[in-house]
């Protein structure tokens, strides 16, 4: 609802929180970046469910690293949100989201633009893992960011993850992995200035048991609603992947999408912590296998786009 304000798998690593280096970057909201990828190619990556006549805003799903949209969402949020009365769209990120995250963010920015024009409505965005970070880049730098109403991040490495640092220590890894390091240029610029720009409701949901977003404190955002799932449901075992199937997480997501402002745990159903799976989802994994054939291994982080460089 309209609000006022409000990779490959690597073994789990425990760590202390790191501070990002200070970067003097101007706030740029709404952004003015332009697409480097042809619009026809960007548009071909977006598909939507049949339109649902309801008061809900359309929802865009953004998948994570090394995945595709079906592997990430076909067994959970894609069917569940439709059954809850939402029109749902999802975007297929290039190279299984292993390439330059700045390029992947263009697919998200264009998807929001197309959805807003089609339904003449603000757009809500739900992203998992890297899919939570990409919309933030799109919001910060692209004009379509002004059309986002709710941003909901699930297990998003918003300040990077030590797992990426470990992978990059080998000297070669995927471009997106370089960019998700704790002290990458990408993360430093993304988090410089206002982390939650615009009249957008920001809800970040994360778990202390996440084996890939480490330290898990990197998932929080200054200015947003940050919800550690174990604070909401004490002792709940939620991993990076099971975040996509968890009933309590889904209750918080629905709360964010159906009320002004970010999610409010006090509004969630009182017995939701006793439920295991979100309604309308399949505990099995019926999604398609991601295509890693276009993965490019490199020895350094991709350079920042001109629009994101320090002036």
C-alpha cells in the first residue's frame, strides 16, 4: 500500500561486524542513470502472472546469486502471493546473477518502470539474497526508483558478506561475488549517504542462522525496519534458503505489503510462530536448474559505472 515513509555455497562462517569505509558520494534520489542494456532485452526478462483485480499493488520478485527466478520463487512466493490476491511479476537476471550487479540492477529498474506503466500503480519489490541488494541500487540510481512503494529484503547482504571475501581470497571468482565483499567499492558506494532514500517503506528480514550472509548484522539498513526472525520467533531455525519457505517470514512480508509503512511484527498473527511453511507453498524444490554456462570468473571487482563514481 502507498506509504508515507516510513555464490556458490560456501561453508558457514562466523565473524564480527565490519564497518564500511567512508565514501563521499552525493545522494542521488531520484536517480538519473540510463540503461546500458537494450530495452528490448531488459523487457524480455520480465514476465507476470494474470492480473488480479484487487487493492494490492503489483509485486516484483528478484532472485539471488547463482539462481534463476523459478529456482528461487516458483515453489514459494510466486504461487503464495497469487493465492493471497496479488499480481506478481518476476525478472530473470542475466548470467544467473553471477555477473556485474550494476548490469543486473538495470533489469530490476526497467521491470519497475514497465510494471508502473502497465498498472499505473506503485510497485512493491521483494528480493532474496543478492535480489534484495539489486533493487536498492536501482532505487538509488535509476528514475524508476521513484515508483517503488515497498522494498522487502529477505536475507539480503546489504553491506556485503564475509563469505564473498573468502571466495575472492582465492584470487578468482564471479563478478557479483567480488561486489558482495564487505569492503567492495560497490557496497561502499551503495551505502554512502542515505541507505533508505525516498518515501519508500524498507523492511529487511534476516536470520542469525544464515550460513551465507555473515555476519548476519550486515543485512540491516539504517532508516529501515530491521527484523531478526529470532527476535520475532525465539529459537526459530531459519537458514538462507528456508527463509523462502518460512511461515513467520511470510507473515511479516504480507504485513509490509498490506499496510502503510514497513512490516510491524506486533500485527502478525499470534500463532504464526507455531507454523512451519508459508501457505500455498511447496516444501519440495520444483524450480528449474540455473544455467551457469555464462559465468565469468575474474580476478578483480568490475569498475563502477560512470554515474556511480565519486565526483
